């Protein structure tokens, strides 16, 4: 037991604990899926969580670290989903390869991501010269324009209102691919933020004038972050298209962009682990509500979902609940565990909590207050 605790105390492990957790999840769920022990409903839920984490972490680069408000993330996701889905469809039909061909999936992920990145670069050139509400309006307009264009193009291109029919990759291995994409996104984001470039990006958020005075190329860094964020949104779009029999443009409206933004805000601005936890929690609630509330109760899905989100926001930000939050948090939980188990055996269980991202969320909350 002491050896395990000592292992989690190491700075390297504490710093990269989220990698180990996702790698462990990939291994465990990959084995369960390959052996058929994982139910289809649970597998679908985990796939949606992986996609949501990709979206939240990538948007967090722009909103949390760069400090710019973007409301068009669903637009980049839409571009990646349709281009990636169309490429996969063409490869299957023209080349005669199997739908389960890993090459088809990887090529569609790459092309979808690069397409979204190209859109991000093109939109970012003029848009990132704006700030605040103006940038939010431009990105929101972009998301709606992409959706409208895709819907109104000839049916031979993207299927019009019916959308594009996407290949069906083997469900036993698709979830593993999705988690691997999360690992790649996490590696890029975390290593970028811990580098000198990350410090330059954060300095732009803190004080743009001072950053420019020190010689930091503000436009170049903003464009770089915006492009990388768009790339992973496109990758998430391709993954999403593979979970649906047919991908439709109506899915990627401004409400979806707002939902992704909510994940970032609830997780804590500038918190990678917090965004991951919030994305997983919100997606879990959303999917479970869709599963439980069926038939005549389906109309209550959005109402209950909205009420839950409002309750979470109030809990995290209401000044009147500050005492309750301080009394019942991860630190008090650890103190209770130490008292129950005794002899300080769990004194370093805090490393595990930090790995899960809980402490990060609380630090962001304390900073905001």
C-alpha cells in the first residue's frame, strides 16, 4: 500500500495522472468491448463522453487559455463530420474496401480534422483581430453559415437535409480509437500549455498590451491556438459521424456550441482536467435522460437537462453556498478517509483526487471567487 502511495506522490505521476487514467480506461474498456462484456448502451455512452471531452478540451484552449470567446465550435465539428464522413463513404464505395478498415477511419479522421483546421485558419485571420462580443458574434455566424451551406448544397454532395450516410466501424474497437484521440488531444494541449509557447499564450490572456510590448506575436499565437482547436473539433465531428447511421447538419446548431461552452465554464476556465470532468458529467446526464425519458416523457428531456445545468451553475457560483462548498469538498472527504482508515495510510490519496481533476476544479472556483 505504501509503495502505491509513494508512486502517486511522484511529481511526474501527479503531472501526467490524466494520461494514466485515460490509458487505463482505454485498456479496460477495450478488453471489455473486445470480449463482448460491455453492453451496447454503455459503449455508446462512453463513445459520446470521449467525443465531448475532445470538444471541451479543444474549446478550452481558446476560451480558457487564450481568453477569447468562441461560439462556433459546432461549426468546425460540422465541417469535420461531413467531410470526414464523405471521404469514408467514397473510400468504401470507390475502392471497395471494408467498412471496418482501420485505414478508412484514420484517413477520414485526418482529412476531417485538417478541413476544420483550414476553416479555423481562414476564419481566424480576420476574426481574431476582434475581441469579446464581436468575436463571439463572428464565430456564431460561422457555425450557422456552415450548417446552412451543407444543408442547401446539392443532395449528391452531402445529402441535403437527409445528411450523409457514414460507414459503420466495428464497435468493439471504435471506442478504443476514440479514447486514443482523446489522449492525442490531451498530449498536445497539455504539452503546449507547459511550454514557453503556452506561457506566451497565457500572457496574451492576462494582458494583451503587455504581451505585445515584450515582443510576443499576438496574431500568430491566436491563429495557432484557434487552428489547433478547430482541428480537434473536426476530429470529434468525424468520430461523432461514425456513431450515427447518418449525420445531419441540423445537429450542429448554435445550441450545441453553447453546450460545449458550458462544459468548459463549469469545469473551470483554463482547467484541462476540469473540462474533462464537466464534459463527462454533462454527457452522462444528457444520454441517461434520453434513455430514461422516452415516449410522452421525451418532451421533458430538455427541461430537466436545463434545470440540472442551472442547479450546477448555482451550486458552483452562489455566494450563499460558499460555506457548504468549503465544508463538503475533496479535502474534507480525504480528511474523513484518513480518520476512518487511520495511521495515515490514505494521507496521499490526494494524488488520486488531483489525477481525477477534482482539486483543479476547486482551485479555479476559488480563483474566480
